[in-house]
């Protein structure tokens, strides 16, 4: 297929992705592919489209989630249960390289769009199914949302304070699955280049999160205690986390080894004797005596502003960070210095959008990023139907019949 959107020559130019996507996981994966130049045709329900369009109206009337995950795509409305849908999908998939979906468990199989049904007709097609728990096993039909998978994967058991668990502030289960789908598709395209055949990628949110939970799982190996919930502090390394400065602001700092501990005591606390205090002269002991060490650190910090604390930490090479708000992140000087912001089009006008992390300095990296508009529902339906061989009368009939 030729790209009907802005012409762009990226690493994935010439690759076409057809996606039955909703919410976050699949749209996040396909946006990464679109960033690198793939053509992503997003199939949406006639009328409202992807239900994630309506989560909120925070971006000049558009949904924050949708703006984030759907730039550079083309939207086609299609009632996939309509008798005419199969004819349209056959023509789309015959020209596609990748088919991604995260519909309800079993939905594509009921439509005859599972890998087993598609492979005989489209042997080069890469099919990527994203679900909560995978396509087999006792949980295969269980509904899964991001927070529920955070719970099921054990993430909530190690995140929060000693008194209360806490969810992640971002949709990490969806993001994890989306990123593994993205990297899996790239690997499958390379494999197809060698074998000439497509394959099935069966991505689950649970397994993606279980991979990310491997440190706490191994820490609790063979029934050992799991890492305790430690708020914003590291669960097992200390001092590593938030500390209050004299101006009421929080400074984050992290020590990784005994060499840094000595430098911290000498150059930041300016109390060299603390380094050899028997309560604190090894990480395990510092971890055991957290309350006493926190009190000692914050007594020193109380006489300093947060900027003065950060200066001392930088002077001796101790890792540190400010606790930024979203407004701070929008204005972050490092993002500004690295020229990470662009504008993308939308139905409500130009919107700021961050360059994908994989694309470095365009003048140096040689890997360009595509930054095309966020589509309205069904914006490209008629153009794509015409492209795959439907004439004006047929397109009008499809609209009249409610198929698109």
C-alpha cells in the first residue's frame, strides 16, 4: 500500500499494519511502529470509534490517552460483524504485513480472524494478539485491565507504603505489553526477511509484567521475604529515596556502593565519622537502621535549601534528582536542550508531541521519526476503500448499509 498520509521515509517505510486496537496496549505498540514510518490503519467502530477517545477531554477537548498513543495513524470505521466486513478486511489484510489486535478474548477467532484462519490465505502476515493472560491456560478468557494486572502480577504487593499498597501512576501493564508487542513485531519482520513466512505473536499483559517483576521474584526466591513496600524509597538499598531539605522541598538521592557512602558522609553530610559508624558501615546495616539514618541526614539537610543539597550531591558525584511535577516535565531543561518537542496536527489544531526516544538528534542519528496528525474517527475510510478497489457507488452503499 502507498501511504495516504504525509510522505515519510523512515526505517519501517513500506510496512503496513492493520490494527483492531482499543485502550492503550495495542495503540501504544502501533504508535511506536508508526513513529518509525510504518503505515498504521486503525480499524474503529462506526460512530464513537475507539472507546479511549472518551476517557477525558484534557487536551483541548481531546482525550489525553488518545492523543498520546494515536498520532501518525489512519482511521477506518468498520462494523466487523457486518456481512460486508469480511470482503473489506480480506482486501486490507492481503496488502498488510502485520495484523495487531487487543479485542476481548476469543473475538477474532469468532470472526475468523485468528492466526489459524488467516495463515492459509496470508502466509506472510505477522499476527500479534495482545491479551491479559494469553490465548491458552485457565485465565485465557478472563477480562484484564491495567490495574487488575498490576494486582495479579504482584506489583501492588511491593509498591506503596508499609500501610497501603499503591498502583503505578501510569498504565505500566499496558505499556509493558505494548513495548513487547512492538519489539516482537520488529523481530518477526526480521525473521520473515529470512524465511519468507509470517508468524503468531501471543503477547500477554501478565507475562510482560512478570518479566518486569523478576527482581522482586528472585529476591523472594524459594519462599524468602519479598521486598517490603517502602514508599518512594528503594526497598533494599539505603539511603536511596526522598529526603526533606530546609526549604520544604524533597530531594531524591541514591547510593549504590560503599565508595559512594564514604563520599556522601565526607562531602554531603560533612561528617566523615558517620561512614564508619557500626550502624551504617554496610548497606545491610543502613537498611536495618533506616529511621536513625534518615533523622541524621535530614538534620543536616534542614540547614540547606534543596538547591544547596543538590549542589553538594553533584560535587561529590552522588546520583540525585528533583521531584518534578507534570508542569516541570513539560518545561524540563534537558528535553528542551535536546530539542525533543514537535507539533502534530489534530482536529483541535496543533498539539505538542515528544519525539520518540528511539530517535536521537536527527542531524546525528540518521533515524528519522514521523510526527503526523491524530486522526478523527473514520477520517480515512473513503480514501482507503477507494485505494483497495471500491468505487464511489460501492462506498456509498457501504455507508448506507452501516458497514462503515
